[in-house]
């Protein structure tokens, strides 16, 4: 997986968190990874930016399968995602180089089929936008804002609230709660 981060992972932890992921932080039995270290320009930091950033992230089966094909060849303490630089393998990913050499060429060569069956180029969004897309999809599928906050490691709930408008039938739930009250609300004349 040199110079390659599976799409299924990119939208959960931030890229620096993935680039700081060590092999022993992947729990294959429980299908989770633990965000503990983060890769920065000055090296691997032991803790992410806040206490909320240190967390468990569930992995879908297809992502775990892709990881397992790669993890079996790594030492327990090895970084999971590395690059080859100047002929030397296993070096820490550099965000700028990774974007320039891997992300943007991959996006530039990618396409999708629209609803009319026409092939279209994938828009040129930066990697971080995948986190926003994932959060939006999760909220639209009914995952609570609390769970999305925990999954993305947001320190403040206000950061996660930007997705609140995407909750399906939010107003319907409120109306249903009003209707289930024992005594209906009344307005004094």
C-alpha cells in the first residue's frame, strides 16, 4: 500500500491520523482502528490534537480485508502507510508530496457515470472533503450527531452541528414527540 490509502479509510480519520497509524493500532478481531498518534511535519506526535481526537474507528469488512492483505507483512510497530523516497521504502508520508504524487493524479484519472449513464470526471476535491462527505452520508442515513462527533474526533459539538440539517425527518421526530405527550399543549386565552 505504498503511496496508497484505501478510499474506505480516507473519509474517517484525517490523513495525518492515517499517516501516523501503526500496525498494532488495528484490531482485526473487533474490526477497529485506534487513533492515537498523528503524523505531522515534525514527526509522529504521540497524541492527536485533543482528548476527543483519541478514539476508536469501526472498519467496514471490505476495508479490513484490504488492510489485512497489507498488515501481515508489517512489523507490529511499523507505520501502516508509508512511501518510497529516494529508493528507501518505509518513510513517513509527507502530506504535500502524497497529494501531488498520489491524490491529484488518482483524482485526475478517475471518473464516474452520472444518472444518464454519461461518464464524467471526478471533481477535484481535496482529501479532507472526504471526511465531510462521509459525515454527511452518515447523518443522512440516521447516524446520530453524537456518533458522528465521536467518529470524526471533533472536540466541539458545534463543529459537528454543521451536518444537523441533513438529518432525515428531524422535524417529523419532533412532531411525533409532541403528539405522544400525555397532555396536549394548550394556549391560555
